C-alpha cells in the first residue's frame, strides 16, 4: 500500500512535541503537502491522500503543561 512519505503520522495535538521538532506530527503544513503530492493532475476536485496514522498514543507522547 502506498501512503504519504511512507510514514506513520501522529495527530496528538495535545502532545508538547506536536509541531515542535516532531517529524511525524501531522500539521496543517503536512496536510497541504500531502494533498499537493496526491493531486498532481491539476483537477479542481481533490481526493483525500492516503495517509497512515497511529492508532494509539505513541510512546513518545508527553502532555502539554
């Protein structure tokens, strides 16, 4: 199966590492890049790109304080 960047992304926005040096954080910037990568045909109607996410909180998760 193909997925964006061949990475398992994390969407735990309550983690203190999210968007702060974490290369697996699925930020808004990553979302835009994924859509551009998947929809290179120039069509007006975009399809959702294949993105793999963690099913549970990763071991590196630390709550924001």
